C-alpha cells in the first residue's frame, strides 16, 4: 500500500491553529478564574477541558493512523469516540444545570468547542510537519565533503 503524501501546512495555518487553541483555552480558563462559582464547580469545568482536549487529540490521531494503514484497535478507536462525546455531553449537562446567565453558558460552550477544534488542527499540523520533514532527505548528508 503506497504511503499517502502530505503537503506541509502553511505557516499562516500553523499560526492560526496555535492562536485559536491559545485563545480558546485561555479565555475558557480566564472565565473560570473570574467566575463566581464554587471551587469544586471550577474544578469540574477545568477537568472537562483537559479531558476534552486529550480525547479530541487522541481521536484525531486514531483516525489519521487508520487512514495511513497504522493498526488501531477497535476498542481504542471506540473509546476515543466515546470520550469526545462524553466530554461534550458532560459540558452540556453541566451548563444546562448551572446557575449562570445564558451568555456565560454560551461563552463556556464556544470557548470549549474552539479549544477542541484547534487542538485537532494543531495535532494535524504537528504530524504533517514531522512527516514532511522526515520525507525530505537531509541535504547535508548528500553534500560532498569539503
């Protein structure tokens, strides 16, 4: 099976992906820091962000591995999907039952989703850059000695 070729992502896309991840995560965390909720509630939303980021990155890696013919067990692939969906469900239930204004709920939901999406884009970029770097031969190795 031939290896798929990947084009190196542009610097603008890499930068935009990192910016989106930082903006999403930092605004979510700043909202938690400034929120007037109990510490255990802040911990719940912080844990959801960390769990959601890990689950999204793991799912992206599993999908990419499968598309490249790298073995990924069905149970791990399923657990990745369950984890992403569970993080989204737990956030939805938490925000639905929270005693905050709807604008605050929307703020947390949007910054959470931005963070998850951006984490997937950053992971993809990191992998594409690594693959294109390993695919190009080292020019110094092929240069004749002085």
